[in-house]
C-alpha cells in the first residue's frame, strides 16, 4: 500500500505507459497461471500412475482444475493483448493532436511525431481503426449493446470496459466550464425508503463516505438546520449498482447506460433521480447543497455543482471518472487511486487544478504488487476509498487540516434530518 499524496489537482490523462504496465502485469500473472497449470498436470499424471498413493484425491476434479487454470491463462493473455492494443490506439490519438499543434511552429517536431504514428499503425492495422473510432462523433449513439467497432476489439475484458470508455477522447475526463447535460433522461420514480435523525454531522472525509446509502437506496439527503434557522443540505450519491458491460436501461438507474450517458454529456436517469430526491427532501433553487459522490455518483456530483439551481460550495468525490470545472468559490475534494482503472483511465482533467485554493486531490496506490489482485476492481472499491479518506483525515497536510473547519461548521447544526431514496426507471 503506497503512501498518500495530496495536491491541487492536475491533468487526469490516459497514461499509455501505465496501460502498458497493466498489460505487462497481466502477462506476468498469465505466466504464473501456466506454471500452475503445468504443476497440476504433473501432479495428476503422477497420481494416475499410482492411485493407491492418495486414494482420497479426485483425479478428475484435479484435471478440471488444471483446465480452468489454463482457460484463465488464455483469458489473461487476451486481456493483455487488448490492453496493449488500447495503449497504442490512445498514443496515436495523443500524437496526432500533438503533431497538429506543432504543425505551424515546429515542422520538424511534427514530422517526428508522425513517424512514430506510422510505426504504431504499421504494427497492427487495428490501431488506426480504433484511434479513428475514439475521436469519432458518437455523441448520438445509444448504448444498449456493444457498438459495432468494438466487435473488432473483443479482446478487452469486462474489467477494462468502464475505464476504456471513460477515456474515449482527451476531453471526456473533464467537464468543461459552461457544459450542461443534454437530452432527456429516462423517466424515473423516486421513493423515500428511510428517515432518521443523525446525532451529528460527519467528522471527516471517511465519515462522509460512510454515509453513502448502504441499502437499496441510491441517494441520501441530509437537511441541516443551523442555529440561526438557516437550512442547508448534504446529498450522498452512490456508485454504479449494475456494472455488467453494455447492459443498461433496466429498473436500476445506476447502471452502465447512465454511466455512458454521463460520460457523453447526456442527462442520465441517475442524475434526474438525484435532482428529484433533493426536491423531495425539501431543497429549493438557491439552497446550499453540498455533494458527496462515489464512482458514477462523482459524475452526478460534477453536474450538480456546475449546472443545477443549487448553491454547491463543496463537492467531495471518490473514484470519479470525471472532474468538474468549478469556480473559485467552490471547493473540490477528490480521492483517486493510481491503480483504479475507473478513476485513472478517464482521459482529461484540468492541467492546473480546479475550484478554490482549498481544493485538493488525494491519491495513492492501493496495491503495488503484481498478482491476480490487479485484475479485480478492488482498488475502486468504496472500502478502499474509505481507507484513503481516513488517511486524509489523519494527514497533517494544511489543505486536509483546513477541511476540518467545514466539518465543524456542519457540526454546529441544531437539527439533522436524513432521508434515503430509492429510484427506479418507469417503463414508458
């Protein structure tokens, strides 16, 4: 587990070398799987030649285990090939943009970049096709199934699909200033499922993440009544609940369909449900509403902070594939793991940071060791981000310590009312 780093943000870009490192790690695990398969095969052959040595061993089951390990090795090698292919395609996109920028002022530099592009394209014909597709105008696509171009690149495992689509171009990771969601969301129904009166406000970032709904609810809204009678709200928005690639449009609005719509700047059912939940909790235009969002909830938070009718002064996100462009009066706290494919494979981000001077991004690597762990989404798990949040709370960094004033201010409330909401799509 690597140490925590706190900074004022910066570019969140597709790191092709990081992608290639992921591919290398996959290949390492694939090699280990092949060694394990061979060992199982040797053990099976030995036991088959002398069954009386270990009569309790099911040789058939042992053989099937070896076959499964062999299948896993093949899957890993396919995933490795797909990841390396993606790295080449992303690099071509980046190099083309750089070459275009240099074309007028540095022709020699542009020529060198184009030479690198040609080498990448000559290495695999699919790279150029994929690079073209990445920058194509696909804002109008509906993603009920895998887009046709992806059929050529079936090498990518479901593990990488969310991260891959988060970074389709160098702009999708950052929601630019003035951007607004377009289109109409699928109709949703929002129902309050639980009400409570918390004894106090969260005492830190970890406490705030722990208040994300843990039941079937996807949104929780807390209404704070201050000593002077003023009211303010904090809303907590969950991450994706159905992460099966390309499956979407079903009952739960927190699915891959909403993910892709938000990536493309389209109004999703999950965003609409969050707005409806705030209204149902009593929040009115102009009210102070702060937001805590995890994963897909981070994208919802970005648009609530940038385009809603509420006064959003604080936005806290964990594992979000997008970064909002906030004003100097808005504070953005981001938690991001360097080995989280959802957070770090989202292209874009701000080169100079965003939000008030108190804004910061806290990053760490959850597990620097090679192994099967790399193939899971564990670095994206909420539990891992709560651990990171606790590290932020314990940090002596002045930016993290300055955040304590926010929690104390919330703690001055004389009454807190919490309502959890469950949302579902309404069939047309």
